[in-house]
């Protein structure tokens, strides 16, 4: 949204009050509104959207969560001038019943960041394949800079030796994300090399979409998974070598503190954090699965290991640990991959081509 604004569009964000998105956008001067309530379908919210698009002369409505498509679809049912788009960032279940056909019949286009999801979506959602479009993630490379002060500060906090290596991952603590696979790989490092290698896991359990007052904010099976990781660290006395850093807003700072990045997710459609690691000139080790195969060219801009195989993962980490030049080459190739395929300017140009040219379209809300 901030990049669309920088490209000359007026953007109005409709989001939950006091959410992370709300605070982020307000801090950057993006105009924000909130719906009258959080119900999936609400007459008051439908009226709100109709009034907003009319009074603010909105040309495009872009929805970023599939459950939020209902209200704008109904609100724009008889409005054929304005465009309605939906972005889908994760895997979805089938929604081909009569009601969903009616709701999605108003959608002008769906964007995904994954060629795999693009191929699957027409069979899962009631949308023709010509309405499903690939919109690669965009990254502003100039924002990815290492602060030596911050790097030293984080590494000291994690007990990394001055000449040691920090191997890190940044994932949700969820069984499918493979954090325990990553943790277990430390046991397969040879003793001499292992003395100079520290691990860090940055992330928290998956949050519940709705919770009652006083209830844990995290999904139960993800909390249990975190306990398994904590028990593993305790059992093998790894607290000085394997750190659980929790959620960190300072993504760039923590990536900048790492020397090798590992992405252990067992079935990812297309990873944003892998692109972030590449932007920070980090060599990447990733599970041989899903969208990782489209991001990592094994032996060229990263290394792939067999899914769930902690020993194989350790071997790839050791390959990088013992070869500084290989780390440098793969890191440079990874950054070049982002520059070529994921520039923010390219992503915005492609998005505007669907919205309508910037001369014809100057207002959108998301």
C-alpha cells in the first residue's frame, strides 16, 4: 500500500483497529478506516463499503484475505465500473458450492505469488483460469542493509563467538514449518565445527484468528510443538548454542546477524522470508519441496536438503560452514535472483496494469 501511494495512487486501508497492519500504516501516514463490526456478513459493513467507494471516488477494491471478500463482493454486486481483486498468499480448501460461486462471481481477478497455487486454484475456487494471475512478491532492495552495531549486539546476546557462525531460521512455530527438523540438525554437526556454530530460531506459534479474553493467543497444536522444541533443547543441553528468539519485529536486524539462513518448511507455496534472506546476501539452505524448488537452484544460489532429514540439513550447513567463498557466491546469486524477478517497481507496474494505468486510476482501497 505504501508503494502504491509512492507510485501516485491514493490508497485507503480498511483494517481492524489497533492491529499490526493498522499501526504500521498509520505510522507511515496511510489513510485508514475501520468497518462498523468484524462480522463476516454485515448490513452495516456493506453500507459502509458502498458509501466509501462512492464518496471517495474509489476505482479499485483489493482484498488481501479470502474471508474478507464477502462484504465487498455484495457491496459491489450491481457496480460494474469498479474493479474487485483478491490476493491469496497461502493454500486454500475447495470453495465450489453455490454460495461461493455467487460471491466469487463478482471478483474481477485473483492474484497469487505461486505458480503451483495458480495451477490449482481454478479447481478449488469458482473462478475461470483466465482470472487467476501470478503477481510475484516485490522487495525494495535498498532497505536491506546490515547494521554492524545491531549485528554485534544480537550476536553477543545469542552467545556467538567473535569468529563464530550464526545459522538461523525465521518461521512460525508450526509442525509444517519444520523448526524441530532445523533444531535436530545441530546434533549432526561434528564436534570440532559445532563449537563455532550457534543456531537461532526466530518466530512464535501460529496465532488464533479469534480468541476469548484471557485465552492463549496461539493455536494449541503449535504451542505443543514449541514445548517439544524446548524439551529437545533441555534434553540435549543446548541452551548456549540453540536460542529461541520468539517473534521479532526487527527482521532485517536478525537476518543481518546471521551467516547462513535455513528454511525448513516442508511444503511452502512461495516463501517471502527466503527472498528477505537473499536480499540480505545470505546463503540459503532449504527443504527440497514446494515453492522452494522455484526459488532455490541447488548448487547455484543455495542448497536443498531432503524434506525432514535433519542429517542431510546438517551436511548442507557444514558445506557452507567450511567454504566462505561458496557462501559468498551463492549469496550474490540469490540477491541477483531477487533483483531480476522480485523488484518492487516491477511488482507495482504489474499490479497497476491490472488496476488500470496510473493515469486512469488514482484511488484504491485495500
